[in-house]
C-alpha cells in the first residue's frame, strides 16, 4: 500500500474523525492499494498516555567516553589500549572514542554521565 496523503486534525477530510476522537486523533492517512484497487482512510489515535523519560542521546563517534574495566581484566585493558584508549588515574576510568567502544562491543561498560 502507498500513502499519498497525511492530514492533521482540523484539515478538510478529518472533521468526522475529530468529532469522534477529539484530542486523541494524531493524523488521518489515505492509503492506496493498487493490487486490490482500493483506497483506505486510516486514523492514528492515542490509546494510552504515560510518563516517559527519554534516554540520553548517543555520543558522537569521535566523542571521548569513559569505561569501567576491572583491575584484573588485563586482556581487555590491552585491547582498549590498542584501540587508543588511555587510563585516567584521577577518575579511575578508561577513556576511549565512542566509535571504538562500539567496535569493541563495550557499550555496556560506559560510565553514565562521564566526561
């Protein structure tokens, strides 16, 4: 199906749905099915509302981020060092570019709110 038109509440073609759903109406779409030779009018409505805290934005690839690596994880420390990471003794964390953290599969070791 192809969407050819998306309307916001209040635009011509949405009046009956605005009357029916009120503020819960998000948009009205006209979809076309060439195989069945049909046009469909669909409505997107809000069915539930709850509080939500958005996750922190993902850092840029070249941003320096902090990692926690245990003192006994020498092999992992070496891999981070080879990728350009450095030990920050003052903060007690490893620092590495975010793109390298992703490449090494170490995103689970990121320090929240670091650097």
